[in-house]
C-alpha cells in the first residue's frame, strides 16, 4: 500500500491490520512516534492523518492507505521548529519526554482547529495524552504560548 | 596521563569479595584512587583528566554517569563540571559513561544507615563514612534514592576544576606565560593579551603534563550556571522526536522479540504449543526462556501477535493467589517474631495508652505499578567473547554482573550502552527483562535481538511498590497529641529486590516504615515498630520506596489525632516538630496557602509533612466537594534540598512528583487474582490526567545543611495531604489508598 508520510510517498508491504504505529516505527524507521499502551489509553503514538490527530496504534495500515500522515518528524525539525515545539522548548515541558511527541502532535491538532482554546478546551483535547512524569502544568502553559505564537504568525 | 589500565580492576574485585565475605578492610583500598575508564583506548593527542572530562582536538566530552530517566540529571551533572571548567552549554558533548567503579555513587550510603537523615551527629556520620567505603569497594554505580546531586555536587565541580587547572598548565608550557596569569572562559584558556587557546587545541599538550590534583572550588557568589535557570540539554531532542530512547535503538541485522512469561510471577511454564505462532508472517522462531516463551520476528508488532498466539499452560504462583491472602499475611505479621525494628520508644507508651481513651485506626497502602511510559526493552547481541547491551538502566555494574550470569561470560565481557529512559520510577533498577533478552540472544549468537515488552507484559511483570498495613493507637489531652503507637507491617522491598540480583542484605529494612520512623516530631510517648511480613508478590523500589505507604499511615494518623484533640493540624505539627529546616517548610506552606483563612462551603484544606531522602517536604492540598465528586483545586508544596541546582527543573520535578503522588493515591493499585496482577494497562491503573491536574505552587528552601535530590521527596506527602483535605471538606476519613474506591474524583 502507499502511504504519504511527512510529504514523502512510501510503498509498504504489510498486513492490512498492522497498526500505522508499527509501520512508521519499524518499516519506515520514524521512531519519534512512540509506543506506550497499544490501546489508545496514553496518546504517545499520536500523529496527524489528513490533518487530524489520531492514535496510530488504532489505525490499521489499510486505513492509512492513500492518506497524508504527518509525524513529529514532519511537524518541525530542530532547525525549523513548529510554533508548538518552540513553546515546548521555551517552557521546558519535557522530563523523560517519552510522551511529548504525542502531546505536541495533539496540541498542534487542537490549535489548528481552535486558535484560541479556553482552559476547558485544553483540558478536553489534551486529557487523552498521559504524562507519567506529571508535566501537565507546563503542557497547559505551553499550549497557551503556542496559541499566541500562531496568532502572531 | 597516558597511563595504561592497571590491575586496579582486579584489586577491587578482591576488595569487594572480601567485603561480601565479611572480612574487614583497611583504609588503603577505600582511599586509593579509582581507575579512569576514559583512559581505555584513549587516542593520541586526546586528554582525559579524570573519569568525567575527555578532550581531543575536535571536541570536549563531559561524562554524566548518572542515568537520565527524565529527572534532567544529564544536564545538571554537565552544569556542575562546566561551572568550574569554564565552558558553556553548546560547547561540549555528553556521554553516559561505561560501567566503572570510577562512577561509584558515594551518596547511596546516606540511605543505607539506620539514622535519620536529619541526624548529623558523630555516630551517624561515622556510620555513613563506613558504608560509603563499602559502596565504593562494591562498585555501587547507580542512579536512585534521589542521590544524583548529593553524589555529584562536589565531585563533578572538582573534576571540572582539575581539568581547567591542568589545561592552564598546558597552555602555560606552550605559551611561556605563568599559569597564574591565565584565565579561562568559553572553553578556552585566555592569555593576558587576549589570545584564546581553545581547550581542544590544548588537548595534546595537556595529555603530557602532570595533571593538577589540588584545586579549590569557587565560592557560590562566583557561579555562572549553578542555581540559575538552565536550558536542559535534552529539551530540543525531546521536543522534536529526535532523541532516541532504548526502544528506538536499531542495530544492523537486528530481529524483534516479544515475550510472555508466567504472569504468576516466579511460576513455571508447564507446557506450550507454538505451532500457530511459528507459521505467522514474519515470524522466524518461537523459543523457550525461563518461565515462558519468546517469539522472534522481523517487526515488533509481528512479534507481539505471534507471542500472543502461543498456547501456554502456566504453573501456580509462589505467593497467595488472591489479594485477600496478601492482606491476611500482613495482618498476621504484627508479632514479636516478625519485629524488624523498633525505631522509636520514647516515654512510656503502654502506660499512656492505658490511662485514657485511646484512638485507634488501621490503614492500607496497596501494591502500585511503576508503569513508565516507555515499556521495558533491550537490544542484546551475544557472541562467544562479548555481550553488548543497549538499554536505559540505573545500575550499570550490576547489569554487567546479572547479564553475564545468564551465559557464563565474565562481567568484563559485557559492553553496556546506556540510553535515555522514558521514565523509570524504579522499574529500570530491575534485571529480569535484560536476562530474558540475553536468554533469547544467546540462542542466536551473533544476531542482535531487540526485546520490547508489550504494555500488558510490562504490567504483568512489574515488581510493584510493596503493600503496607498500619495499625495505630494514640491519645490526646488538653488539645495536644500525648501518645502515639504506630506499627507498620510490610514485606521487605530490599530483600525482594536485592534477592533477584543475587544479593543478601542483612539487618533491618528501613523502608518498611520509611516516611514514618524518621519524622522529626518530639512526642512525649512515642513508639514506632516495623514488622517484616513474609515475601509475597515480588516487589521493587517505587518512586520514594517505602515513604508513600508508611508516610500515608503515619501522617494520616497524626491528622486524625489533631482532629480528635481539637487542634489545628498545621499548628499541632509545628508544635511537635524538632528540626529547624522541617519547621520552615511547614511554616512556608502555611503562609503560601493562607492556612486558616475561610475557604467557603464544601471546600477543605489538608496538610501533610513527610521527610524522605533527607528532604523535609510539606504539602497543602485544597479540594472542593462538588456534586460530581472531589475536585483538587490547588496544591502548595515547600521542600528543602539544601541547594537548588536549576530552579526550572526543580519546579518541574516537584510539580511532577505531586502529580505522581496524587494520581496514584486517587486511582492506582495492583491486586492479585488467580496469582496474576488484575490490572493490565493504563485503563485500569490510570494515574492523573491533565484535566484533573490542579495548580501546583512550589517553593524551594535552602536551609538544609546538605545538598539533596528532589526526584522522590514530593511524592509521599501528596496522598495523605489529599486524604486530609477530603476529610476537611467532607468529614469522611480515608484510611486506604487508592481513594477512588471510596470517593469519586471529578
């Protein structure tokens, strides 16, 4: 099947039901997307599919066929950060950092749909992403900073 | 410099064997310098000044040997070296270092002695010095117990200073300018005329000169980095998905493995049928390992699917199959035969309890999983003369020993590449998953094998925080607490954990009543006994180890007695406290929370104070009892680590510790049924989510006389402070965690 990931087309030969997560990590070598639970409870595997945040552990490869997938590596790079990543760096959100790819992808999706999220909007959008280190206060602050940055851009 | 590896390694092996055998040792072995592992294979023209600084013509590398599981210790260690070395962030690289005695953790001894961390008397300090000697000889290289900064603070600044002075000496010899006239800044020696000689250009010369060994450390007023807000070195990589963790490692020719081992931990595998699994796409083999099977495939998911398809019959668990049996074992442990230690026996408790009406309460603290978000994993390659291991781990030298024990290799033949860890909370102190990976790789020598645990396997084979049962009695009189008798029964986490690593630890286990026995309260009649329950489910150090459980028992009972006495819970704690730094953190949260002010209807405020790892920590939690349940509004936390290295990371870690403590007190427990953990993934062991996270206001005090770590101490008071706040808001006293069994949380 054909996947477009971060703007690049890939032909992959995998089972229809292999989760997109493992196509990305093991077949395409894009390890910025993380495995945490496999049952959509932690959000570490969050990527964008046709612009919307999805848990890639729940997307069968066949469903991703023909879609545009963006992973953390495609959102921005260390040299050209996305506004959300800039905010994450400024607030020094990460501790272990393992959940943060998913947090950042979720936040970027939220802000693309809702430029000025309220505290409640942030709670609703971000509560599916587990952070075992407990960086939630900084995640909240960084989402708000990112919203400002995007407004000013 | 340039000195080749000597027989030091053999010398220390003899030394540690002697200690294990109980033979006394002289000061020579303890005081002799350790070898410098950076001298191994040192290139021509490169200089290493000590085990932490390596400079060649291209770059400066600082070795930060404490493992980084998210606590930011890589940056903090680098900052300590860079402070004295006069080099800035961005001008050097870092490495985690190799397993080596040179990186022994001198601060582990602090928690290994039966004295309160606040006791700095001669006997306590002498004992600590003695245990420090043993930990050095036994090469206890490790990360844990919130010791990284205590271990590193002087040592790494000295390492930086010695390297700096040696570089100045080299520059002096090259330039002819006396060393006293040289300055250093931005990774260069600066001549009086302003000429800069970058450290990299001095490496070859520095490798020849006799290193400077006597240095004096700078006064804190001269610090550029320490104590000031830092930008963590890993923050960019962790914000862009570009920083690899152990689970992301790829080695050429690698295959993927997944395991299922008897979820009745320690039980046998009776039989298995892998015929279906072996025929699945991408699966190359299914092999037997101790207590279970491993599927080998060309992709992680295919290995997961295949191992799931193996039909297996499991043997019974070597501990009570049902959770009730675990509690019964604890309840039966409050006898003289099980007395592990009587920590306190002040006044006459029996008389005091006989004289007036007694308040009694029983408390339970459950098994809880570590569940770091990165599941356990390891890449291992076994050849006839080497084992290579890529993973994130807290105990490098013990890892070598445990890994080598599987195959019969020598520990020195194990090469360990430590990695960033996606959390640990104590999970990555363990060796079982590594031994499994080695067992698999040993069956296909030469091929690198990446073992990845499914989340379900990670839960099933976690060694959770131990359970604890507390029985408390007390009396109050004239508005004051007059007597307390606390008995805590728990299995010994140290025995369980060290036993798996093949070590036997004699003496009492200070963790059974940690967070309780070491409190700084002066109470007229005060008894505190720890009872050692038999080994039940295998358990392990969980963030803050014994203090979240025993501290919950003790602090909640203090709160109950305050209520019974009609005393203000904060004022009464302050009245009893007999330690200056502890009093100040309690006073601080009182001030921060405007303690005593009116909160309004259905609201409540609870305070808790627990000292763990030498850090007195006080927390005030404010809650509202809404129609939908308890909402946690705000938390105030004050703690004293003696010296804060990086205020940004400090705040983040304290807030994270509070979230960790609250989340698990709210809704997490591991229970056993049919010998297996009933909770298999985060849906059943959730912790806190963002919408539940209160505002958390942090104040760090620096009155303590020693530098301490902050990774663990914020965790223990969170549970009791929450429970005490719920009592204040609702009148309902919660004596068992998780509280979610008894109240709803919004």
